[in-house]
């Protein structure tokens, strides 16, 4: 009996250690001078091979002087190596907070499956060509018969060329490449269909967060762009960053978020989008003048330990490129959060902004936050039940994401 209890306890302890080690990331990106903590437990130690990283009481690391790459070893009782952490150390940087509304056009890598439906064949019977193929909503079709698919029109053309013969499809499911065969169905209109609804692009408006002059790069939104039907992050092949025209502001209220209504049609190109991530969209600026950026407003990116509860300001444009500063309050800070874009809780306190928008509305995502003369983050979400409250992402998370190699 006692042996069984001891065995169960040992299994439980082993399980806890496995969970802790698995929660330690394989790679991290930090700024010079930044402290970052890791989940640890009795006996788990961190060691810097070249002593470039100073280990603080086995709970975190602090960069001392080096910029580049370093390796941290995670061990048990300094004897058994459990894993290595690849650490990228970036120099402190400066950015120009922007706050302008801009348009986003994204083009997917392949075509995204957003729905499925029965097809009525020329014999008036209904068919489901996709059935038992493994294809699901949210998957991305990238090839048909070894030919790359770049757009919806491309897919339609390739399917019609089959003349009803079986085709081989290559698609992505949860970042895994899969293959299947589908026989298109001929309709009474003499078209061939798969029963799949697909999309190859998305467009919208949001706020430009920062411009980094040294690299001519930008960050915006503070969150990724997802497909409206599947909710999945769009896997993009390319994207355009364009000027946008604000048409109307729908004021938000508790339980009913507002939004900035704008258009990206017939607007000027600002630059290219190269990344669509959970922490925002990123790319290169080609026409700086179209954003009306004040280059004299360059400032440091704050380390998260410098961020304080209390007053701060946000920059946003509600009147077609006229950027204004509005007061907010930071009510909570989640300093150890490196996993999502809800780093801080914020509340709009500026009466003028509340009068105009009701608080935080769609389209304000990406509005840069400034405190004590430093860029600290960006607005990301509004709380549905309280239009003046929402979440923000740390500025260091956005900068790290912009510099991370795909």
C-alpha cells in the first residue's frame, strides 16, 4: 500500500517537472538589459555557457553587455541537461510612434477554405465531392495536380480544366502538408465544382503603431488579421499597406463595440506587408510622406519593468490623418506575459475621446501608448461589456516580432 502511494507521488512529481520544462521556451528574443523570468522548480537551474547572460536566482536572466546570440542550458541539479534555450539579444532601439489610420490588403498563400456545400450535378442529384477527403474549413489549398494555386480564379480554372477527371490536391492543415484526391462535379451550367468555398484575400483598416527609421520598418494593429469565417490567422503570401479614408465613426457603448468605418479603395501605397502574426502585422515603408510622420518624435522603447500603473496617453487618428493624443490609465500589468497580446489592462479616461468614440473601438487597434516619454505598447482589444476598457500589448513584444526571422 505504502509503495503504491510513494509510486503515485513520484509519478505526480515527475509529471510536474515535465510540465515545467515543457513550458520553458526553446528560443527567446530579449533586449540588452532586459530581465525575463522562467518557470522553475527545486533542482532546475539555468546556466549561461559564456557568462554573457547573468542568471538571477534561477528565476530569470539579465543581459549584461553582449548583443547577438547566446545559449542557456537548463539542467537538473547542475548535472543532467534537460534542454537548451537559444537566446537572441537585441540592442536597445528607438521608434517613432505613429497613430495614423491605414489600410491593409492581404493575399493568402494558396486559397483558404472557408466553407463547404452540396453541389447539384447536371443530373439534378446532389453531391459532396469533398466528403471523406480530410479537407476542413481553415485549411489552405496550395496545389492542384502539382500546379501552384495563387488565387480563387486560379483554382476555378484548374478545376474546370479537369473536365470531371479526378484531381490531386495538396493542402495545409495545422501547418502540416497533406494530400487528397477529389473528383469535381459537373453542373447544369457545364462548370466543374468541388463544393468548397474559398477566399484568397482580406482587407480592412487599422492603426499604424510605430515606424523604425533605422530599418524603414513598421508595426501595426498589435494583433493579427484572422479570416472572418474560420477565425484562423491568415497565412499570407504578400500584402499591401495603403492609405485609408475614414468615412464614419460608429460610437461604441457597453455591450456593443463601435468601429471606424473606412475605405482602402483608390488609395496610395505606403509599403509592403511581410508578416501577419498574433502580435501584429509588419513590413517595410516605401512612401514615408503618405503617413505624415513627425520624425522629431523618435523615442526609446520602454522595458516592461519601466511601465507603471496609472496615467499614460495614446495616439490615434479619427479625422483623416490628424493624429491627437488622448489620456488613458493603465490598470493592470502582466509583466511575465510573452504568449499573447493582452499584456496590460487599460481604461480610456479622456472625455473628448469618450465623446467621439465611446472609448475603444475597432480600428483603434495599434494605437501607440506613451508613458514618461517612452513608447510602451499598443491598444489591442476592447472589453465588450465596458467600451472604455480593454487590453494592450507590450511595445517590446511588437519590436521583437518585427525583428524575428520567419
